[in-house]
C-alpha cells in the first residue's frame, strides 16, 4: 500500500474493499470494457532473468507442472517486445475505466554495449497507437547492485515507472 500511495495521485483507501487476482494471460480478452480501476504490472525484463526457471515453485502453486512450457513464451527480442507491448496496451486500455490508471515498471535491456530503453518504446507505442492513454508521470531509478539477480549485476541497471491515465472520452472497442 505504501508503494501504491507513492505512485498514485489519489491513493486508495487504507483497506481496499474489493479486489481480484486473476491467473490468465493479459492477451486473452476476458476483462469486460471499463471494468478495471488500476493496473499495476511489471513485464519481465528481457534476457535479465530466466523467469520460468527462477519461479518454478510459484508456477507449480499456480498449477504449472512443467516450467519449460512457460519459458518458451518469454519475449527475448526487441521486435517481439514491441509487438507484445502494443497488444497488451490495447487490451489494457479497453479494460481500464475512464479516469483509471495503468502503472508499468520496466527494466532497461542491455545488449552487448547497447542499452535499450523499453520504457521509451512503450511510451512511443502508446503515443502513436493508444490515444486514450496519457503519460502523466515517468521516472527512472537505479537498481542497487545487490538487488540485481543475474550476470554479475550487469543485466538491468535501471527501471522506469510509467503512470498512464485513461482519458474520460473515447469508445471501447
């Protein structure tokens, strides 16, 4: 609750009276239009972790017996990231009610000596293709080296928080 309060302009009441945890792919069209007040998510940081292997116990609790079935779905390249990010943002904007918020926490991606700004990619995609969302806040924080999980702490050095607001106008597709 403390982190949510820091991220939102209008924090939720001390105890949320209603919430839901769903175990489905965000790409499956199961959320009714304008049914979500806030989305808070952090997509996997590409090539920084082996998410499926590292979370095999959590996956087992969620009913996944073979983590490699999840591993093969991980996004590894920038082109695939763009495609997935745009698809996800289109699904989310339909589900978020007018006036609602979408908070994304994105890690940078380092490839050889190049750094890829995944938050910038998402901002550009939203600005070009998802007109109902408006970027209200963006900040980047350095991840302390003792919190970095792989590759001698070199893979993901910063993470960026994006706070989008859903416009009070526009039709739901």
